[in-house]
């Protein structure tokens, strides 16, 4: 494939984004989509997104969505390619380098196929693209995603999410968190079980939040067996009777609920980044993943960071000496975060008035 000339001299007529998972990453992509809509309003945007993730962002106006069901095996690829049949794009942002995404890209016809620099490529990614973003070590995921459109020539960022919240979802969230009800949401689980924080730690923080700050505490999560068991165990161990809502909210209801919370406690997970998108401060729990790369974007000061300690213990080297983005998902790593660590950050956040994270225009 011929190398395209960059930056572009004129806006493309059509642009396709390949980023179908996961909830956190799709949330990270949303301000990039909003920037494209503002800066290139005539460009037709198509977003290839996962089935669950489509539930979160699929009602963003002005975007055509092609849904990829990764759980469907080869049938999922065939269905995706059927949705894209007959279309050709000026630009493909090949934003996901996993083998599954590389295979999915075979059914996308595009003149410019922009992907990752060599240092960040995986799974033969370079065979599926004809242009690369420049190398830029040490970036947060959102900054990486913005570097794709910066490579095209867009320098202005609009740090706006504006993920639609249906009225029914907003009404459910209002019923769960009425106005003027200070509430801490604890979302203890990630899609990767080794990133989940401890039941004992969550229970201890729930009790401290209720007793010392007068916060109502809600435990949230998805419908998986692990999440249900974790939520039930936290509710049983805590002495102040936090309300267990695990498995009882849809994705949109969760988004609305996170937006109404005073603060959120969560490991690196979709809900942590959804809360950030809604402007809610997040006490992020980071030991398996690097908060420099994956923290809730506007809540870095509230995060508990034990990543370097995990790297030294598990890999024998400080975090500064391992590859950026390395995940240290090993048993016991999240237990490096103590209840006292999280309580200290919660106390600091409440002392500061639990300020909302208001994304600035840059």
C-alpha cells in the first residue's frame, strides 16, 4: 500500500474509526469524535464499535455505527463486513491493534489507513495500515487517540463527551441518588478480575465514607457472577449497610448514576472512565496498570498509585524501566493498595469540597 501524504490539506469526505472495545477505551474515543464533528462538520463519520459499547455511545448524533459482535466468532466478522459492503472511506483510523481488530480491518476499504507507530504496534498491525502516527512515549490513552487526528492535521481539541443519557435512565438515577444526597459509588470490579480491589478494602472505605463524611454508599457493577459475588460480599462485610446495586442497572443507567455521584471509587475500569466523562471525581485504584497511561483523565490527583511498587515486587525493576503500558495483572497486586490509602484520598477529596472535574477546552 502506498504511503499517504500527511497532514491532509483538506478535510476528508469520509472517515472510519476502528475502536470497538472496551467501555473505557470507547469512552476515551468520544472527545476525539466530538472534535472531528466540530472541526470537520462535513466529514461523514463511521464508527466500528462493539456490541456492548454501542449501548453506551450508539445514540451519539451525526455518527454512523457499524456494530461488531466479537463474541460471535467468524459470524461477527461476516456481519461487520456486510454492514460495510459498498462503502469506501477516505481515511481509516485503525485505532485498535489487537489481532481481532486487524482481521476486522480487512473488510474496510480506505485510501489512508492510519495506525500506530512501530513501537506501539502488535499482532502484525503494520501489515494492515499504510501510515503511522509518530512515536510519542509516555502518553495517556486519550492523548494517544488524539494523536491520530493531530497526525491528520487537526490541532485543536474539544474535551467534550456529551454522551446522551435517555430520560428513563436519568429518572432511574434520580430515584437512586435524589438531589442533595451526597453519595459515594464504589465500583469494585474491572473486566479483568486481577484488577479488582479487595472486598475488605471496599467494605472499610464504605464504612468510613458513611461514618465520617455522611455519604450514602452504593455498590455498583455489571451482571457477571464475579461482580455479583463481590458486591454481595462487600455489602455483607460492611457495617453501615451500603446499598448493593450490582447487576441492577443498564449501561445508560450506570452512566447517569455515575454522573450524579459525589465521588467514585474504582480500579481501572469502564465505570471509572465513564464517571470522568460525566465530570465526577474518581479515586482510581492503580497497581496493575500505570495511572500515567490509564487514569481517569481529570482525576489524577485523587488516584492511589502503587504501580511502581508492583513493578519492583513482581518484575524486579522500577516502573520507569519497564515498557510503557505494561500490565502487571498478577494475584495479590491490587492488595498493595490498602484501605488507608483510599481513605486518605477520600478525606482529601471531601476536604477540597469534592470538586467536579470540568473538562477545559484546549
